[in-house]
């Protein structure tokens, strides 16, 4: 198998800068569980990134995106509440039922297109708010970039946020790959794009990915209290430090608080305290675009090759003849997304993810591998 | 403050060997979530450590000891079951209610002495097994070394195991500091001690600590199916791979599965694939013994200094006049265990933990600090 | 409003025989929580009804069908397991997320037709059994009669049971209206139909409805251990009394154990210890058939009246012009099922339920009310 | 066995007036789940009873006291919160871990005397409010009358309420036997006593017992929003109807909402819409007092008879020689509270409960039975 796989952006190693930062934490002792200088700096860095004052972005470092999603939503939603997501959303398809299993919150599946929800869902679900036989729909969860490699525009996100505010609902963003979205949306000022897609769009809770973009063992849960509805706060007069303590308790109980938190903080500082997050995401996006271009060429010539969704970040979904799959997988390393896709041949669909360290040569080798089979 | 604190063994940094191993993971891509060579090796290493064949020790790597305890117990116990622990046990005092909160399992508090339970608890709780108004007492949880720095002997543990087997209960061991216990029990062959205290004693579920003994962000949940009662297995004829998949699901849902699992595996290999775990634990124990000797001297001379429990591993609980606490804490870094201890003066009790990297000079400075105040 | 509504079969009062039986419980004291003679008799009656020996049908009396469903499934499934149901199923649409909220079990929504699942779902979901990122699909839940008033045939149920056995899954039956199904399936021997649809079809867990068929405050959870897969039993050698104690604990913890259980037992004996359940269900079915006949006549003449699903028990789903709804509801009492139904006019769909006490005159009045509007 | 037992006040049948009221519900159809006239009246009756306007007492009818306690507390507390109760409290000893199991809330055990907590517990637990490793102590739960048959005075309750308010905690009252307490506290105006012990004392959540005092299958959860801390409300500007909907969802999800709710309402009206609750409780108290008097006589003469706690309601805890127990139990029907009580002989302790229908002759027969053995 070629060195770099297309299985997932978390098949890549951590960026050298990240490991270096961990090595440089040094030999000093520090109080644990986040009560140390590096941990404070990491919080400040996250707030800066989002254009917020330190107190206006409550962030905690957790082992993975599942933790960031589940702890974020369930620190606010009760077991009789519900969150509306797409059928493909990571929270419902890839977290082994954690939201329901650990904290009892139901996920409503609204129809999606290319992995994206429509803002109409508010109209669909709001009537249920007063039906005591159904969970109270109190949050909408979007994924940016989506589980199908597509993106919401800044305007679309702002629409969701407006509707959330009007209906006293929480807007949640699964940002496992939000770096890729920010860079793709505004390559010149990805930081501005990031702020527009989150703080300004009315996002109240988000996961900010790190592991998939060159991190080692860490994602970030960020809560933006100013974007939360009244009912989600701990009483109107409570300072946000009370809210923070609640989230930390939820994190600790949720098995997601590290004693040596400063090693996670070091990762965050290496990624988001510099432009590493931009460089890493930009490379992944660039390689996916290269891959798409090559595949579109083939698609034009070969009936059973089909790029399934708009390629808007670092993933390409490719339908291909089933008999190619096994040998291609062995050679290049990727996952089948659907064993049986749409269309007359019901050919399977593969997911091809590029990473912070994918090289042009990796993409070209993969294209060549597919081309050979197509021409075979 | 002196460089090395006495707050907790997790105030220490990771051992350099551990960080080195993580850096050497290299640039290759690998399938994530544990499906890689390093992860397999780590499992083998854990089985070897316990003197078991690879299939006979199901192990998964999790972010912290809380995760190892809670996921271990709750993969087997149901919400209407109960686990018997001491009132000081980490599962009830220091995990923010995770066992109850995430998986609904009740903790029964049996009386303890110096942090240790007595084997009589089986007689106390077994009658409740048929009382449908009470949780079914199906597990006993011991901590080795205990939350008060004491140890169970191998014989004591074997007694608990025998009673567990006779009553179809699970024996659970919180082994966050089991390395310290193994080294203290048999300095010449700590590996033999470890096996005697776990595999041979009938332990069915255990956490195997790493973070507190020089690890970075990882503890280990180990299940020994051969020591589990029938009801805990997935049907009598199911192979243990079925059990393993259940534990992995519980881990994934429990927010505790890392995508880049191989970086945790590297930590495990660095610690338990070598004698690093022994060296680290031995140093911590040695320094605690040195501290105890110094304090016993003072105790003999000063009415209000008192070493509270037998010092049998790497912690010393010291009662001292309340007016010393603040300045000592600032200088040496430690936690108060009880703001108001026993005795006529109701003086507070401090917990003084030594670490893998504590040096004689650190201990001597602390002793000198206390001596000065005692003589002041 | 006419005396008898069409809102739900639980809008009807309890049958006089049921209230009479409760009054006859008498003045004696008895040990509570089911340890009394009437409670034992009720268990025996339920076993008899299903053609089983007393020990082979574990039954407990609970306040409502939601309790029977949720406690039944969650006494066996773990939070990382999943149950497959239709999108309309009561467990997902009408229990306020109880299965997820109380016990963490995820519900998978398989596509349905006229409220019925297809046996193909086993093929769809079985591959997920080894995917640790997804809940383990360990049960299929069918409703008989379905939430859309249709029925599974005995053969269809047996197919589900066979597939369940082959794949070590549990077959669960929501039998809130199973009496209506049994009577409709075999009017001459409804008891035989009931046994064929449950015991013989391989149903392992079921709710046996009472409240909707003339009961007062009671439904019944029945577990048939001989139809459960190995993994669901408490070890192969455990007697079923151990299983029963587990279910009772689950019931007690699930807020569903009555102290004065004998008053529920009296209801069960009045309904299922006689033919009252047959008479009640038969009347409801007969009146629904009468209603359907009348509506089919109108349907033939009026473009915007449409009977939506086959009428196979005691409910009729009727699409009608939206402007009729309010006044009809005020006059006859029913619920809207869909505010916007299918078809060019997107007219709403009403659910019209008949009850044990619905009279011909009630049906005729409703038909007349609709006829008037249709001809208006 | 004599007709009336001493096992529990729920061994008694329902009062004839209660059954009569259920029979008189009549044959009309009504919308279910509490949307009917009788259900509205029952709410009004409960509010009246507590001296509150209808909107100021949110009440829902549930199957049992366990439901009332668990749903009340867990509608407000989160899984990382904790409630402080006595070691004997029903919520921890007799509800099969429901509070932890269904909703994840931890119970802290504070020391009690004669079943009563001391107001000092606030000082003990408040420091934990900022410790993220421990559950947030946000409620205190008292039982009136206690599980040992004793009572808090009005002043004591008011003290707890004051401290609760000062520390933003909820005061919860398990009122399964509050009728007995009210009647005992102020026999001339039990209604005034009831109001003083709840509304005026600052109780925010309570269960109001019915089943143990002549009800059939119903207890009442009452929430008094004006006595709740800010954080427990759904935002400062939300009307209490929003709070009510939350509690109803919690009830529905908690398996505790009856479709034919009006039959429970009828029970409530029969008991609390008249003075039946007073008469029933008064009789139970009177008979317990008679029993106590007789036993105190014997206690004076017989070394191994001992009335264990002050008899302040309808229960007597009696220590007696173990060899008497079996035959006495068979003759009179009661539970052993402790198989091994305090004192030199370690004799067991029996709980002897009187009921709404206990007669003097029942008490005298029991006294005679004990006397015979004492003199044997």
C-alpha cells in the first residue's frame, strides 16, 4: 500500500509541529485537570480564533469529536429534548448511539440533500414543541463540512442561526472538519470565514476539530453563551463561569477530562496558535480538488465512474464497479461508503479522503490505479 | 514553588521515554481506531504483563482512569445492579458521578478501614440479591493501592476473589496505582506480584494505570473473561471476540475511543513493554518512604503532626496545624484531603504524593519546610 | 359532542366488568408489590392465554403500554444496542423518547409500508452487528395491529420470528391492540390466533394491551424466555426465576411497580380471565368495518375523501378537505394524524378509532356528518 | 392471619370512597392523558389543599411514590448534580436505584438521627459545589414522616427551607406519609399544618402520597415554582406553563402518564377533595399510638423488648427476641427492618405499620400476641 491512504483524515499521523509542541511541555510539575498555564493559553487561543473575548468562548479539550458533540449537546439538552440532524450526521451514524446512550437525548432525522439540511426543518419540527408525547426539538445540528464533503455557505448558516434564535433553539455545529470549510470558503482570510460561520451565524455550541487536521488526540468543545437561548443558561443572572463549571462537570463525568490536560493544550496551541490549521486544511482541500479533476475526466469517459457529490472540501465520493473495490482498497486504503449505490448498476460508492500530508504523487497514483482499471 | 510538586502523581510530566515513543510513531498512514500494528502490540504487551495469552486479556486504551473504571464496570452491570466500594473510592468520590450518571449503576458504600474493605461485605450485601427494591449487588470494587495509600496483600485479594466466585459476583480492581503496589509487594519480581494480585486473585475487570506512572494521556481497561461469572458473558457458547466487540462498543459510545489510537499504544509499549513502569513506580515509592521516615521523626516530637495511615506506596497523609497549610501549599504544591481531621485540634489533613520523577532533594526540601514550621 | 368519541380507544371508559372486579378485591390486607393471590392468578391467566405453562411466560403489570414496551426491550438491550422499528412505531413517535431517554437504547427506523416492516430489514441491518461505530441491531419491534390500523398475517410474523432466531435477535411485539388483531385474524378462535402470532411466531418480548380494550390503568409486559436468544438469558444454566427477578427490578426501577398490584390483577382477570377481551375487541373491529363501508361509499363519489390504509382492525385513516376538520372534530372528537397528507390537494388525514363501547349509532352519526359536508 | 396486617400501609385495600369515585367516572368518552374535566379538578384540589392558586402548584398524577420522587427530582437535577438524603431514605433504599438508574442523579448520604437529617448538612456539602470532580449538591431531600416513623417539626422544615434558599438549592419533600405528619402536627387544623410544612417552609418539589393513605394506584408529584431557585426555572421570563410542559414530558418519558388519567383524578378528588385524607391518617396514627402505649408497658417489664424510635405517626419499630419473629409474622404480617439490631443481644427489629383501616381489635390482638411470648 502506498504510504498515504485515503481512508480518513485521521489515518494520517499527527503533524510534526504538534508532536514537537508536546515534547516541549517540559519537565515541570503543574496542577492537573486544566489548572495550568498552557491550558489557559489554549482557551485564549480558541477565543481569539473565533474573535471573542476569553470569557465569551467556553472551551474544553476532549479526546475526540464524538466527545465534543455529545458533551456539547447534552450539557444543555435533557433526555426529553431532541436534536434535529441529517440521516448521515456523525452524531447519529458514527458515535455508537452516544447521545442517546449516555445522556438519553433523541436525534430526529430530517431529510437532507448532499448531506445538507434545509432551513425548512424549523417549520416541520416546531409544532412538536408543545406535544408532550414527543421529544422537545430544542437544537439543530449541522456538520461543516458535511459527512458528504459538502459545505454550507455563510449565508445558509446565518439563516439557520436566525431561525434558531427566533424559535429559542440551539444551533449546534459539528466542526470536525470546519478548518477545511473555512479555508475553502475564504482562502485569503480563513479566520474571517471561521468567525462568520460560527460566532456571527449564531452557533451556540460547536466542536472544533483538531485530530483530523494534524492533531494527535484532541478535539475542542466550544460553547458561545451569547448565542444560546435563555433556557440554556443557568438563570439569567448567573455569570458564565457558572455555565463553564457545568460544562466541565459534564466533561469530567463524560470520561473526557485529562489529568495532564496541558499536553492537549500544547496540541491546540501548535495548531490554532499558528497558521498550521490553515496550511494543513489547505493541503487536504487542494489534493481533493486534484483528485476530483482527475476523476471528472474519467467520469466523462467511463459509464460506471461517478463523482457523487460536489467536492467542496477534502473528500470525494466515487461510485465505481464493485469488482474494482477490493484490489483498489488494498493498494490505496479507503472505506466503502455504500455497498450498493444508486443507479442501474447499483455499483458501490467509495469515500476518498485527503489529509494534511497527502501529496500530489499520492493522488496521481490513485488516479492512475483507477484509470488502469477503467481502461482494462 | 519547587519544581516538583506533591499534589498528585499526575502533576508530573510524562516520562521522556513515553514522549519519545510517540514521536517515533512516524509518518505512515494507518487505519484508525485501533486497527493498526502498534495497537495490536500494545494488547499483546498487556496480556504478557498479566501472564495471559493475547485472547485471554481483552484490553482497550482510554483517556483516563475514570474511563477505565466506568466503562469496565458498566459494560457488565445493568442500571439495576450495584457495585460495592469504599466511601473513599475514586469511583464514588472523584469521577463526578460517572458510573451513575452515564450508565445508571448504583454504588453501595461499605465501611472501610484505612481505605480498605473487608471481605465480610459479601455477607452483608448478598441477601439483597433477591430484594427487588434494591440494586442487585453484582460487583465489588477494590482500589490497589487504595485512595489512602495503603495496599491489599495478595492473600487478601485472593480472599475477595474466592468470595466473588462463590457468589457469582465480579471482582473489579481500580489499578490506577497498581504499579506502585506491585513494586512494593515484591520489589524483586513486581511482575509476579502484579499477576498474583489480578489474574490469580480472580480479578475480572481492572483498570491498569499509566498516566499516573509516567504516561501522558492513557489508561488501560483490561477484562479477564476467565474470571467473570457466567452471567457476565454473552451466552456460554459465545467466543470472547463477541465480548471484546461489546467492550469496544461500550468504549466508543463512552467517548473514549481515539482515532489515532496508535499514539496511545506507543505510550503503553514504552511503559509496559519495558521495565519503565517498574522504575517509575519504584522511585515514587522510595521517595514516599523517605518522606514518611522524615515525618515520623517529627511526629515523635510534635504533638500536632501525624502520619495518618500506613505508608505502603507513594502517598503520605499528614495531619498538621491549619495555619501551616497555605504557605506550605504555595511552596510545595499539594491538596488538602480533609479541611478538618480527627483528634482534639481537628487539624486538617494533607495528601502528599510522590511521583516517578520526585527527587530526594524535593523530599528533603519539603521535610525542611515542615520542620521549620514545627520548630518555629 | 356525541357521547362516544373517535379520538382513541383510550378515550373510552373502563368496561363495567373491570371496575366491578376492582370493587370486589375486598377489604382484606395483603402483602404488596404482587405477592398476593390475585397477582399470582393474573400471571397464570396470562400464561394460559398464550398457551404456556406458568413458568414459561414471565409477566408483570405496568401502568401503560409505553412502560410495557420500554421495560421489555430495555431489560435486555444495552445502550449500545439498537432496535429496528418503523418510522410510525409507537416506541419512536409516541413515547417521548423513553427508550432512549431512560435506558439509552437507539431506535433504527426501517422503511415501512402501510405501517408494516418487511422481513428484508434483517439483511439491511445485520452487517452493522460488527461495526463498533454503530449500535448493535439486536431486536426488531413490530406493532400488531400497527399504528396505521393494519395487521401482519400469522405467516408474516412467523417469517420475522424465523429470521430473528437465525440472527440471534429478539422479536418484540407491541401488542397494545393485539386483541383486535387476534379477533380479526380468527374470529372463531381468537385465542388460537393470539398464540400463533406470539408464542408460535417466535416473539420473545411483548406488550399485551389492556387499557385500550376496556382496561382501566394497566398493560402487561410478557417475556417468553424460550423465544429469546442465548445472549439475552442470564447465563445458560440460570433458571428463569433469575430472569424474572431481573425484569421485576427493571420494572421497579422503571417507576412501574404498583404497591397495590392486586387491583391491576383484578383488571387482568376481568379482561383475560373471561372472554371480555374478545367481545370488546370484536365490537371495536365491527364498528370500524361499518365506518369503512360507509366511507368507501363516499370515497367513490367524492374526490377529496380517501380511506388511506386497509382497515384491518379498529381504526380508519381518512383524508378529507381541511375546511371540514375543525367542526367535525368538535362534533365527533378525533385527532389529526397528518396536517398535510399526500396527493394534489395535500388535504389533512384524520385518525378515526372505534372502541369497545362504540355503537352503530355513533358510527352512523359520524358518517352522516361527513356525508353532509361532502354534499354541502 | 388476622384480617389487617402490620406489614405496610399499602397492604391495606383502597378506601371504599375511592373505589366508589372511580366507579362514578361514568360511561362518557373523554380526551385522554389528563385533558379532561376530572383531571383539571384534581389539579385544582391539590392547589387548594396547599393554599395556592391553581397555576402556582404544578401537579401530575403518577402510579407510585417512587415515580413522584424520581420524576420530581430528575426534572430539575442533571446527571452531574447530587441530592442529599439520609441513608434510610426511600429514594436510596427502596426505589431500586431509580434516581441513578433512569436519570443518573447521584444521592449523597448524610448522617441522620432517628431518620432525620440535620440542617448542618448544607455546610458540609456546599464546598463541593465548585469541585468539578464531585456532583453538584443542588437538592436536599427530606421525608415526612420519615422512614423511621418520626417527624420534622414545622420549624425544622422552615430551617431547611431557609438554608436551601440561601444556597440556591432545591428542598424536596418525600411526602408519601405527609398526611400522617400533618394530622399528628396539628390535629385540629391538619390543612394548616400541611401548608406550613410545604408551601411556607420553602419546599420546591414534593410527592403527595395517596396510595398509602387509602388510595388505589396513584401518588401526586407537586412542584411549587415559587420555591425553586432561579436555575431550576426555564429562563426567568418563561411562564410556568413552560415548566409544566417540561414536567409532563418528564412524566410521559418516565413511563408514568396514564391515558385514562381521570380514574386517578377520581381517587385524588375522593381523598383530598374531602376530609377523607384526614380521617384515614388520623386513624392510622391513633392505632399506632395505641400500639406504642401497649408496647411501652411491656418494654418496662421485658428486657428484650424495645421501641426503637419516637412514635410520631403510624409506625412502630420494635426490637424483640429473634425466636418470636417467625410465628408473630405468620400471625400478624409485618416486615423485619433489621435482621440484627443494636444492643447486647443483637435482636432483630420489626417494623409495625398501622393503616387507615386498622382497628383497635387488630392492635390489641397484636399486643396480646407479643405479651404472650414475653410472658411465655
